[in-house]
C-alpha cells in the first residue's frame, strides 16, 4: 500500500506519534534509575509494580471504551490526559520544586493514559485499512517506533540527566500539539453499524469491561497447552522486560566510564548513563533493520525450536550482562538479547491462532497478552533484588527463569506436536 493511498488519519498520526515517541524514549528508559536513586531500590521496585498494575487495568478498559465511545474521542482524551500529566511531571522536576512522589504519580498517569490510547490507535488502523494491507501498515508504525528507539535513548542519556526540566517541558508542548492535531485533523472511524448496535443496548459501566475481559481469561484454565504457553511467556518476559529496569540501573551504577572508540585526537567516552542510552538505541536499530528478515527466516523452522532457542538466548544475554562491565561485551549482550527478541516476533501471533479454536480466537489473543501484562507487573521486583542478593546473582536468577521457560516450551511443544499428529491420523482414518 503506497503512501499516497494512505488515509489522512494514518499520515497525521504516523508523523505526530513518531515525534512524540522520540521524546518518550528520551525519558522512559531512565525512570527506573531515577526512582532507584531518589526513593531507594525497595520502594522503587514496589512503586513500579503498582504503576504497571494500574496500566494493566487501564488496558482492559481501553479497548471497550474505543468501541463504545469512539477511536478519535479516546485518543484525544488520552493525549489530553498525558498533557496534563506532563504539567505535573515537569513541575516536579523544575527549578522551583523537586518531588519524586509527584514525579511517580505523573509517570504512572502517563502510563495509564497511554494504555487508553493504544487500543483505539490500533483499532483505527483496522477501521481504515483493507485487510490485505493491514500487516504492512502495522509494520510501518512498528518500524517508526523502533526508529524512535534508536535516537531517543542516546539523546535522553544527555538531556534527562543534565536538562531534565527542559526535556519535560518539550514533551509537554509536543503532547499539547499532538492533542490539538488529533482533535482538528483526524476523523472518527468507529463503524456506524457498531455504534447503532451499542445505542440499542443497555448502557454499561466501565467496570463491566474489566469483568468481561477477566471472564474471557478463563480459557487459560481449561487449555493445558495454552496455560504452559502463558506461563513460559511470563517467565521469559522477566528477561526482556529488564532492558529499561535492571539493565538501566546496572549500567548506571556499576559500569565505569570507558572509551568506546578512539581515532587520533578524537575519542568517544561513555559514562554508564550514556552507555545505557546507546545500548537501548542499538536494540532499536537492530529491530528496525532486521525484523522483516528474521520473521521470514524463522518461518523455515519449527515453532518449538524457535521459542526454545529464543528463551535460551535471552538467558545468555542475562549472563553476559551480569558477568562484565566491559563496554564491548555489553554491546555483544544487547546483540544476543535482540536476536532472541527478533526470533519470535514474526511467529508468535500465528502460533496463537493455531492453538485457539476458531470461534474463540479473540479470547485467546486477549489472554495471550497476559504474558506481557503479568510479566511487566512482576519485572520491577528485580530492582530490590539487587539489594537482597546483589546484581550478579539477580542476573543469574533471570538466567534460570529463561532456562525454565525453555524447558516449559519443550514440554508444551512436544504435547502440541503429538496432538497435531493424532488429529492428522484421525482425519486420515475418517477419509479412508
């Protein structure tokens, strides 16, 4: 689908969201470091868990509200909410006030409004793009996010620690402009038929959306294979969720200033803070460059082998990070980490569709999201763990969880392939 054929909604959003995402990645990866320094690791870990839980419930409501109240309305409300949150975020890090507590509340509010924004955003793409072109359009938006990951953390490693107030004021202005642009330049896309059906229904409370979604997750308890898939996904999520948590704190606190490159009188010297920005940017660059290639390559292999190897590589990445403070080995670690990420990007959605009965596919996809929501909720516990058992042992624990994930994937896929073989034999007997 060519750019000239894109709906104006998508063009406006792509440009606006790319700008906003660059600014987002200038502060987001460093928040774990900020909270650990200002509030202590124990309290920081607990607060980040609470923040993620709030985001989980907001996400449950977001999709329902996008259908009932409209895509545009929810996106504008969410963008305006983020603008208000940035007012407090900036003020709490200004020359007049320094307040980690207000910063945490504003940061949590940003996460909540973001969780309300993205379901409407994805639904709008599905509304205006023909089915045969949706994957390519989604890929463009996904790539734009990863391009912003390339630039944002590098710039953030400078601006967040040295010019935080100016950075947050810039985010505030950008969020306000995005709100105005969304309100003035895009149109509502929720299907009229669906709106008319909703009007005929008895009005529902927002709490009904949470209850309906929670009831959908009952499929997990009745499908043992799917349950293993979810549990294995939650375990391995403890590794890849650490990029902006444990890895951020580790590089900032434990990695000394080092020279990355030297040419004559020029040398690139990085502190731990700046190194972390470069690591996140490297991850984003590799994802942007190799997502399509890896997705095609991995389809040549059995899903089970890909998932197992991905978990093992995540574990190896944790071992590398926990065993060195040498800059080039840390870049090797992020390369292994990214390879593990890219291996499953292209196949996990199609595999979920294989696991799910056709009439329950929507519920299965919704429940599959628990791998990330629960994983993201538990992951901040790694920060206080560094105080209890040390950085190195914390990385070893994550390595063990990744290996346990690989073991669960092994048993799950073994049972899955046996089930597939049984179904094939049964179909053959019926035909003969």
